[in-house]
């Protein structure tokens, strides 16, 4: 029997084993104490309600619930032996976390009531198992040392960061408080999970970068891991990728955002770890770049099934809302909450919060969506109350930036914004007491009792539809839509002016805008004279403001190609023969060579040089000025006009011939033989010069002879320097056997071999090859 008040990890148990019932003493946590039981893996509910698949699922789910109920009914020591040493149990639990339907999956709403009941039973049994696995103390007698408990769950991979994330997204609805205590106890008893979480955050950021890369996008704040390839411009985008790739991308984005938001909502202590990696700034940049592109692809692409397009749109809107909520959770738990709690460094947290808001200003779409769910003006109002020294200029700048963000996205801010609701505790009645008892010291029997665990989809919040931030007109307090079309606006104006024709359209437009475009409220307040003070100041006969028409873009554009031959905006006709797509049709090398158009173009230019005449007959009727005959050049120098240049030279024709003898061209000679005597003389002189030259022996000499000559030169050089070579002896580098000692000569030979070993073998092949080539040993 186990000793009382001793931790389970220190207990020793005596059991009878074998056919003879021989007793032996084992630690309480020992593999031999594990029961032989096979836990089957989880199988998700069937998408279609065929009888065969429904029956198979029900039978499979019955096996899982019976096995898990048997496990939960085990005593404390038996339970932990089964958990630590039964691999089939861990595979069963992991399969549920991996394949269990999430909130937006079609299988989350089973068509058959029997399938829904079985899914609820399996869901409850799995959660109860994880809840007991995360508890190190069930009662005063049944507990594990906290440090040992942390080592057990960490070393046996009973919990890890991916499992904790799946637990939050699967069981967070309605059980947030219980799940928070469970995860908090895991992180307290084993702080190593904080290090694992710190290493997991870059993986989450890598998911965002992967989605951007699939869409052909990139955030401004991120740096590319590898250089941009030349072929990257042709990679697919959200509009050009295949339909299946787009579906996978949207599912990937929706699942990631839902999981991270659920984890941060249930375990706020992880927000500081995420902020250490600048997760908030990366999330805002990702939202601004990726969300509009994915939304455009889902709206404008043609899908074979309209229901698929609606499902993708619902998931995109759901991901949008979850990303905005993630940003709010990070700001709330890292900045707002310390400010409201009155921490010591309140000024540091105020500055950090304002810096985050300032960083959001360039992200117009993200800022407007964030302000729609969590008004920034309310946060700044809280800051002004908690920190009166807040700079009003800076807050005014931020609020103006929020207004500009709404204007830039072309949306109108609503008067009443929806308030954020957080999930409440999921345990009610006896179930809540049982859950508290499990953490506060209830007996082991509490695990077998009924606990009011809320299933996905129960209660006030449903994971489908209600959580999605659909892009529909927002509703005011009176239920009227705040954004309406032009036709609906004209109908409202006509309806009011039929009853109140003396009022101007401009005044009525201001009233409709003030009261969320409710014609009934406008008429009621006008008749009762209870209009808003701002409306009372307006002229009731004010006409509708004239909308200024913007100048056309073509008239105000400026381009370097304006008024060229291809400017179709300023030219009525364009030479289409000079415009073609791809390679010009009919163009070939032969046609290019046969095209003599350039010769005809140059012919007229060269014809002008042919009109050269020696005499021009001037008729009496023509003036000499036509041929420049009357021009008088006053600058002409006639000093040397009477001199005969070259007349008095002494050199005659004979001297000119002596300088260079006349030679008959080779083509005019007969038989190809020289005809002039001077040529024969010159050839004879050249032959004499060749004979008188030293004849060089082009034969390659014997390498052995060359080595002897080199050795002789080396010996001569050494003799001049006074070097006396050592007497020739055979080097001995082997020496005596080991242990008998070595002679001095052997040690010197070994040292010389080590110092000069680079001269031999293959260490200087290039040098020796060059040397042989220079000596003529190797033909070049």
C-alpha cells in the first residue's frame, strides 16, 4: 500500500506478480504497472449522412469515450502510469487535437443528432483527460512534487506549444477560466515552456511571410531571406493562382489567426513574449498588404460553386476580426492594463501605447478596422484620465490620423460601435464547484462527476457566422443602415419632402446623417422640435451642396510620351503599320537584305555632287551676283602669285627614280620571275646574311646531361661560398624499434625530412613542371 502524505514520485508499491503470487516492490510510477489497453485514434464526423459512415463513426466514438472514461476512473497512481507509458493514449489524444472540427468547418454542425451527441461526448472526455493531466495535486493524499510534475509533462511531451494552441481553439469557448488555470499551472510548474513559446513566435511570423509570398506580396518592414529571382515577377498572385490554392490559402490564414487569438485571449501572459518579436507591427503590416488582395480575389474570381465563395468570404472576414482582436489583446495586456493598474513606470507604458498608435497611422485599412471595433478615442480618453500630463498636441494628431484613415478607405464611421465581448466562464452549477475542487483539493472522485463543460456552439456565442466580421452595412441603435446607396438616399429625401416640402435637401441630408438615415426619426424630431443642437444652427432651407466635378485625368496627366506618334489620347490617327505584337510578321533576313530603300534615300544626296562644270555662260539678262562673280575679296594675299613654285629645284626625274627603283607589278610580270637586276642583288644579300648567322641546334638535349651540368654549376657555386657538403650517407628515418631509443642521426634525418618534405613527392609538381619546360625537357 502507498504511504500517506508522500508524493507519488517518491512512493513505493508492493504488488504480487507471477503465478505463485510472489511480491515485489516497485516505484509507483513504473512501466510494469501500466494496464494493457489499446486506445483507438479519433476519426472526424462524416461530411455526408450515409448510414454506413454514421454507424462507423458512432462505433468508433463509443470506443474512445469508453476508454477515456475508464482512464478517468483510475486511481491517481494508475492514471499517471497509463498516461506516462501508454503510447496509444497519446496518439488518440493527438489525433483529436489534429482532426477535431473547428468552429467554421462544415463538420462542426453534424446533420444527425446521434453524431452530434457522440461528438459532444468525445469532446468532453478528451477535455477532462487533458484537464487531469495538467493537475499535479488532486487531493491531500494524491499529489506529485511540482518540480517532478514539470519534468514529467515536459520530458514525456504530454504538453507542448502546438497542443496548448489547439486546446485553446477547441475548448476555449465557454471554458476560458478553467482552461486559463490549466495552462497557467503548466507554465508555472515548468518555465521551460516560456522558452519554447519564444522559439515558436518566429514560426508564426514565418506563416505570415509564407502567405505573402504565395500572394506575390512583401511587407515593407521585412527583408527578403534570399535575393529576388528574375523569374519572381511571373509568380502567381491571389487573382492568378489556382482555385484550390486560393482555398488552401484562406483556410491556412483563418486557422492561424483563430488559433493565435484564442491562445492570447485565454493566456494573456504570452502577450509579452509575442511583443518581444515586434509581432504587433508585423501583424498590422500584414493586414494592410494581404487582406485587401485576398478579399479582392475572393470577390471578383469566378467560382464553380457559389457556396464555396460564400464560405471563403466568411473565413476571410473571420480572419480579419481575429487579427484586429489579436492587436487589441497585445495592446491591452502590455500597455493598457499596466496603466489602469497604476504601475510604477506608467509614463513608459503611456509612451509605448502612443508609439504603437503612431505606427498604425500609415496602415489605413488596419487602423480603420481597429477603430471600428475598439475606438482609439476611448483609449486616449482613458490615458488622459490616468495620466493628466498627456501631450494634447500628440493626441490630436493621432485622432486626426484616425479620421484620415476612415476617409482614405472610403468608409463612414458609425455613431455607435459594437462593444467587444469576452468569453465568460463555462462552468455552471455543480460543474463549477467540481472544477474548483479539482484545483483546490477535491477527492479523486470529482473526476468522475458531471462537469458543465460548454461545447463549441453552445451558449450565447456560436463559432459560425456570429463571429465573422461580414462586410455588411453597420446597424445603429434604431436598426437602420448607416451606409446606403444613392437610390435609397433619394428615396428617403423624397419621403421626407413629401411631408415637409419647405425644408432644403442639404438640411435634410445633415439630419439623416445625424440620425443614422432613419426618416421616421428625422420627421419625428423635426415635428417635435427636438433636433440636435448642431442641426438647429443650420439653415433649414439649405440646398444640397454641389459636388465639385474633378477634372478628367487625361487633361491633367503629364507624361514623357505626350504628343509622340503613339499618343492615342492626343492623336486621332496612329500609323498601325509600326505597331505589332510579338515578332513582326513576314520579317526575315532575306527581306531585310533585299530592302534597298536606304539606297534610294541616299541617291538624291549624292546626285548633288555630280553637277560640276568648268565654265558658266552668263547671259546679258542675268546678273553676275547669281554666280558670286561680283564678290571682291579684300583679304586675298597676292604676294607670291609671280613665283614659280618648284621651277628652281635641283632634283630631276632621275633622282626621284634613284630613291625608289621602278618595279613592275607582280601581276604584269611574265612567268612570275623578277625582271630587274636590283632585285637579284637584294636577294643575294639576304641569303648571305642567313648563312652568316649562327645556326642554333633545335634538338632537345638529353635530360641526364642537363642534370649533370646543373649539378656541376651548383658544386661550383657552393665551392665559391665555402660550403662543404656533408659526406654522402643513406638517411635513416626508420630508426630502431619503439622503446629502444633513437640515435642522433635518426632524429636529425627525421627533422630534415619534415622540414624539406615539400620539395619532394607531389608537393611542388607545378614548380618542377615549369622548370622542365624552361629547360626544354617538355615540348611546349
